[in-house]
């Protein structure tokens, strides 16, 4: 199937290993990439972390303070950042709602595991 809609992709809102409190995620793996649509409430702080996937964060709404390695910048709509594999990074939402699209390559296996959990919990209609 070549066409998709975020309206049909389950939303994860449960705080856990891959998702901090105050954030939600919809994610899908397509071949060698994973798309993850993240929402964050104002004043969210995501602890510094790293993963083996490269990450591109593209801002759709709001502003994030993003730290990648030793560099830090506030990014807003139309701007994006690149996180190399295994590079420590963190985010902080400021005073507004944030909507960001993250692209991971290769797909993050920890998020894929969480997606499988959600699929088994979602009733089929």
C-alpha cells in the first residue's frame, strides 16, 4: 500500500522508555525509514539520550530548544535538525504546543517494539 493517513495510525500517549510524559507519538515504518509524528505540550523536557538511528526533526508547529552534542538552537516551523547516529541529544518545548515530524533511519527497534504493543492493545473494528 503506497498511501497513508495519520488519521489511521494509532497514537501512543503512554509515558515509557521511548516517550516522555507530556508527549504523544504516531509512528510508521516504511522500508528503511521510520516516520514519527510527535506532539509535545509546553514546557516539556526530554532528557539527553542517544540511539543508533540517524534522526531528522522537521518542525511543523511551535518551537523546540534542541541540543545535539554540544550545540544548541531553538528551531521553529519550516526548520529542521539532523542528529547523527549515537549522538547525544535532547529537546525542550517552550511556551507553546509543538508538532514535529521525526525521520529515523534505520527505524528505531525500541519504538517498533512499542508499536507492536499498541497494535495488540487496539481493538479491531
